[in-house]
C-alpha cells in the first residue's frame, strides 16, 4: 500500500509536491477551479462582487448583533430588570444587526 502512494506522488498526481496542484476545489460548491483562482465564479460571481457583499453582510450581522446585545444589556441594567420589556430589547438588538448588515455590505463592495 505504501508503494502505491509513493508511485502516485512520483508521477506528478494533482496535489503532489512534484507536479504541484493543477486545480483546487471550491469549499462551498465543490467545483474544480484553476490553481491561481482567488474566488469561485459560481459562488462569488464573475467579478467577485457577490462574494464580497455576502462576506460583508455576514460580518456586519455578527458585529451589529453583538453591539445591539451590548446596548440592550446596558440599557436594561440602567433602567432595571423589572422595568425592561422584551419589545425594546429585541428591537434594539435586531435593529443594530440589520444596520450592521447594511454597513458591512457598503464597506465590502468592490469597485
């Protein structure tokens, strides 16, 4: 079994050190891409804009959700837990998350 692995590596199989990688696999859609590709055209669009927008939206959602949660926690500790209602807490948290998505998409757009 060890001899088969060594012989396939010596022949220059894709992924071997001798032949070098000829193609890479997209982790999202599992399509083969040329070795020098910076992004997958089917996932990120022909020019990469769709991937940049989705990446910005994801990071903006996380940052906005965390900031909204901290703002809601600070507000509820200021007014007291007995006076805190669910509606303002959820509105603040989700509003900050949506605002974060918009800011993330604007910041990460290309061209």
